[in-house]
C-alpha cells in the first residue's frame, strides 16, 4: 500500500512511521509546516522545501496569522503556496492508497481543504488535545466536525477520544484505542534504567505551564509539605520560565535544591529516562492532554504516577488508588497536595502499584504495538 503521511517533523511522528520501515508499504512524508525532515525519516520518500511566496510579505500579515486566523486563511492563497494546494499536487502525482494525518490542527485541516478538490482514502491519528480541547473553540468546531465526517479510519490513544469522535461521526471506523502516539517502547532498554523502589528518592515533575500545563499548581502543592520533601530530591523537566522563577523562589525561601531543565534547553531523552528510572513519584498536571508519553514512561520505569485526567484520558492506564493517583481538578492546589502526601506516606501503595505497572508495561512493548499497528494497516489495505 502506498501511504502518504501528513505530519509534523518531531520524534513522535518519526517513531510511529518507523513502525512501517521494511514493511511492504511505500511511504511518503509531507509536513504542512514545511519543516526540515526528521533525521529518523530520511529512509522515506519526503516532500520538503515546497513552500513559496506568491507575493512579498504584506504589512499586517503576521498579525492576521496569529490574531485573526479566519481572515488570514481567506487571503493566504493569494500570498503563498498553501499546504492544501501542495497536497492536491502531491496526491494527483503519487496517487496514494491512503493519506494518514498525524495531528488535527496544523496537519489535518489542509488535508480537509485538499479533499474538496480530490478524492482519497483518509486515516487520522488523534493525539493529545486535537479534539478534546479544540472541539468547542469558535475557529475550530466546524473544521473538526467536517474533518471527522470525511476521515474513514482512526488510530486513537484512549477511550475518551473514541467517545468524542463517534459522537460526531457514528460511522467512524475505529482501528483501535490505546495506540501510543509514538508507537511502543523497547522494554529491555527501558528496564536497564530502573532502580529498586527502596533506592528511589526523587520526585520528578513535568514543568509545562502554558495554555495546557499547570506545573505551578504542583509546586504550590509541594510547598504545603516542606517537612515531607525536605530530604527528597526534586527535579522539574521542560520548565517554562514562570516555573523556573517559582523554583528559584522556593529554593531560596526554604533552602531547597530543586533541580530543573528549561523547556527550551532540555536534557536529552536518555537523561530523562535515567531520572524516571530513579524517581519514586512522577507528576504531570494539565487541563488538557491525551495520554502523555511521559505518563507511559513513568509506568514502564517504575515511577509512581500522579497525573491529571482531562476528560478521562489517563484512566485508561491509571486505576485511581491502585497503580497511581488521578488529579481530578488540575487547578486545585489542595487536592494535589493531598495526593502527594498520600503517595509519600504510603510505601505499600507504591509497592503494589509497581507490580501492577509492570504488567501494564508489557502491553506497551515495541514489538507488540508494532504488530498491532501493522495489522491495522493490513486491515485498511484489505478494504481498499
């Protein structure tokens, strides 16, 4: 089968597509943002450097793009080659059996536009905030409904997104839920980073605080338990500037040594895995998300997860109070503080959670996920 992937050039896309390397499928990759091809996708047929101006930049263009996207969208075809234009050209030329978009807002909207002019079979991977967050936003609602009405095949991360999508399109063919967005995990490699529970003294925290992330609420919650965390190591990864400022404030006020890496100067993935493998507790807090890769990595690496649960996404992998704790309200500092205290004071809970998460990890094995993914594509090929 000839597959055209329409995707952003980042590691999760690369890991998903690499599951089809050395398969019988012929793979093409196109990014609507025209970013340089990811180094792990150099084996594919890639379409890059396609974006071109039709006119020189117009005064106010940047403002319209950022602040008034609906208006900018109408004038964009007069200013530059649009992703939809290029997609029509590519699809007409290579005639793919399947177009598979790996995100909604930047990658699937242009596919939707292209489909007004040319017919093709369409699959979609729903990641993160794609539908859950944007479904009620004025600029996005109609686009999402139209796209989901045209998409034939869906690869999903969680049951939440299945409910959302089938509520919009009851005829949607769901190829499976709990497909990790970046594919499966090399458990042998990951297990090499794991420390015994009794040797773990680290709390690791995702440091996003922006439209979706709420890391500041976690730091505020930790402040309620200075006595409990005084002898703990604490590390915040991918921290936004406002989070770094708060960390410095806490360190100075209480004599703590909370470590961190910046969102824009991150530690390597290998270093992050080492920290997860040494962590006793891993905390992620967002008002909107899918199933975070960091949650799955915490489960695999034996770090007890305390995780927000937007729309019920995290409960596919966490049974509250059994193999982790779910944050009901990501804005509620007192609730988060109670959960942290419970985890810090309950060694038995963490021990039993480790056993449960070791079993869940087996379902995330790279070869198992890869086999299931390839079966799903074979199913599509058989129906076309």
